């Protein structure tokens, strides 16, 4: 099952974006979900993840305090609220179940003045 990320865009440093992760033909319920990103010329890295119940979260040091992951199982969606964006946050963002399955469509976030 592939999860699709959306909500990216071109923004200036310091502003916020909220990314969404959804699965069109399956439920996210019962799965831990992670957000990952791949910057130009770099390997994909983990950004954040949330447990199946939503009561446990993890953040990479680079985004801790700025990004917030959440999930709405009723809407079958996981969110990544990104605040105080920096140029180094520029990347294609993906979401996936944990353990990861096949990769779906990512969404490009470009932070530039």
C-alpha cells in the first residue's frame, strides 16, 4: 500500500506549512506512520514518526521543537505541521508505514527567500 503526501509548496524562511499523508484504498489505523525527506543530492532521512495510537512520537534533532506530527484516524490522515521553516528543510517529503513499505508520491517543500 502506498501512502501519498501532499501540502508542499514554495515558502519563505520562517513560515509554516502543514503536510498531509493519506492512503486512498486502505486504512492507516493500526500502523505507526513516519515522515521522511530527501534533499537534493542527499539520502532519504527520517524526520518524525507517530505510533498507531498517536500517544508516542519521535522527531529528528534537526526538526525538534519546530515540527509536530499528529494523526486523525477518523480521517485516515497523518499530518506534519512544520513551523519556522529553514532553507535546510527544502526536500521532497514522503510518508510511509513503519516498517516501511513501497514508497508513494512525495511532496516538494522549497524554503527560499
